């Protein structure tokens, strides 16, 4: 167990998803508005903070672990899990969470 500073303590949604290799926990929180954190699972320390364009309200991970999907405003940003760089976005009006990520047919 560890405490992490994710910004303001004024309520808000927090979403987390484990990396495919189990080494990293990705955390997005409406408390910090526009960021995704990469947390080292062994030390429970924040390894990286990746800025997003808006409040993160949900996270999902691709089956191969290479892409992190972050719900932000009316879109889903697609983030490279190796670099934290958002390289694409899909428009979804009213998206506020991500429950599951899968390839078509699964």
C-alpha cells in the first residue's frame, strides 16, 4: 500500500489498469485533471507522469499492452505505453469511462 499525490483532494474519479507484463500500473485521475501516471508496481513509486489534453475519466489497455486508451472529454486518446505519447484520438461524444478493450470479434 502506498499514498500517491494525484493533485487535489476534492473528489473525482480515478481509473487504473495493469500493464501486460505486470510491472506498471497506469493511473488516470480526475483529481489531477490532465495526466496519466505510470507507477512501478514493485516500489509503488510514480515512474512517469504523462500530460493529457483534458481530464482523464477512464483507462483501458490493448491486449498486447502496447496501447493505452484514455477517455478525455469527448474522445479516447491512444497512448504509446513505452513513451507516454498520445499518437491518435477517436471521437466519442459523451465518453466518460472505458470498461473493456478488445479486438473485433473477441
